[in-house]
C-alpha cells in the first residue's frame, strides 16, 4: 500500500508538467507536426530546459515557431484547476478504495494462518506463565472456592426471623458479594493471560465493592437501602443519555412510555428514601448517601483510607491517564527498553496479594452480617489465607526471576 501511495504522489507532482505537455502538443499539431515521435522529442527538449531551438528531419526546411499567449496560459491554468478540483479527488478516492479493498483481501487471505500461529504462541506463553505462578494461582483459586462455598452456605442459613434492618443489610451485601466473586475470577483470568495491569484495574472494582459492603455493614439500613435504590436513578440517567445520542450511536431510543416507567420507579424510590433526589447523578451510588458520598470518604469511615494510594495506582490503568510504558507492571522485570503491547508474565505479585486481601475482606464482611461461631472461625481462616499470599507471591516472583 505504501508503494501505491508513493506512485500516486509521484503522479500528482507531474500534473503541471503534463498540462504543459498537453498544451505544447496542441500547439505543434496546429503547425502541422503530427508525428508522435517527433512531437515527443520536441516537447521533451522544451520541458527539459533546452535552448529554445530544436532541429528534426521531416523532409522540410520550414521553420516552426511556437508562441504562448496570455490566453493560452489562462486556458491551461483553468484546465488544470478543473482537473484538481473535480477529477483528481475522484482519482484519489478510487485509489483509496482500491487500496482498502486490496488490504482487506490480503488480510483475509492470510488471517487463518496468522491467527493459528498467534494462538499457538499464546497457548505456549500461558502455559509457561501458569507454570511460573502456579503456587500463587493455586492459593488464590483455593481462596475463591472457599469464599464461594461460605457465601452460599451463609445465604441458605440466613434466618428469616432476623430484624428488618438486618434483612435490608443482608439483601444489599448479598448483591455485592457475588459480584465480587465474579470480579475476582476476572482478575485471575487476566493474570493467567498475562495482563497484570488489567488485573490491577479490575482490583479497583473489587476494592470498591469491598468498601461498599463494609460501609453498609457498619452504617446499617440507610446506606443498604440507598445502595439498592440507586439503580433506579442511574438507570434513568443512562436512558436519557442514550436518547440524547441514539441517532448518531445507532441505538434504539427509549419510548416516552418507557421513560415514564423510569420516572415512576424513581418516584417510588424517593418515597422509600423519604427525600427528593434533585438530579439523577446525585442518586447514583455512593453519591446518594447523606454522608460519605464518595469512596474516599467511605474508606476513611471504615478505616480503609490506607488503601487510597493503591486505589489511585489502579485507577491509572482504568482511565486514560498518561503512564510511561516502562512503568507498567508488565514491564517491571525487563532490562531492555521495549514497548509492551501484549501479554507479560511479570508484575503479578501486587495484583495477587491485593486481590487475596480484598477477597478475604469482603468474605469476612458478608459472614459478619449475622455472625456465629462457625462464621467467625471461617472468617479467621480466609483472613489467614490472604496473609499467606504475601509470602507465596513474593517468593514465586523472586525465585523464578
């Protein structure tokens, strides 16, 4: 494709030259010179900067004089402008279309072979990555299965005779805990695939879920109710945003009837909250809270503010913040300057340790809604396992470097 573009650029540069050639050819034809070879020789002589005189043998001794008038210049200039404004854009567009079609055809023809090679290389990489970090993966996945079993048992054993406030808190944290399990699995998958920075970014979500659950457990019914009702305000806000951009985004807009349904849900939510929400953004979690309306405030309230630096660190890969490529976790063990654009088996220790701690924290929080002897024991177990991950991850990193 680069070759075709260079050829097109070369031809564009010849446009003034070619229009002058055309005018000269017309002038020579008017003088009775019609032999193509002779015309080409004369034109080349003139365009090459010759001395203005050129001899050729056509059996005649007649002298031919060519003159350029202002009218000739104007006509040549007009023809060239017409070509540049009308014909050339079409030629360029056709060249672009041809390049696109040729490139697509080439990519499709080579895709199967290329992707087969890439996927085999990825399988080999993932196998080596798992082998290197196996002990840490085993430990974290063991923790996940324990947490999942404890959460399921807790849900089944929940006593319906508990106080109403406890029911509301349990309902809210019962929504958070399964989501935390999903996010933990996503982190594990990202690490197995060689994406520690992606895993760190997903840990940010796990931390938010953990802090939310801890805050609801500590504050009780009010934030629990806020959490569950916030969905209505965020849904209505999303619906209005979609309708605003539906045509350009090629999405089907919500009907007036559906929007009225959103309004009805929000009105009912305000009744349960016993207060008005002035705008939907303020009805989203955690802004819907009367106090501690952001994650930093909630962290401080539940004694988790020391996680703020790590949270901000994880946010760098979540958002579009500028981070030099060599500062990525996946580049933490490289000795040479390269640009990372894919998987790496470096930098796993921090996401592993942070995920283990957050998983233990949210499991402990869930079990603490209605604590008993068995849940207290298992809370200690999961917390102890999270502490063990530090030594396992660091030892794996250092021993296999």
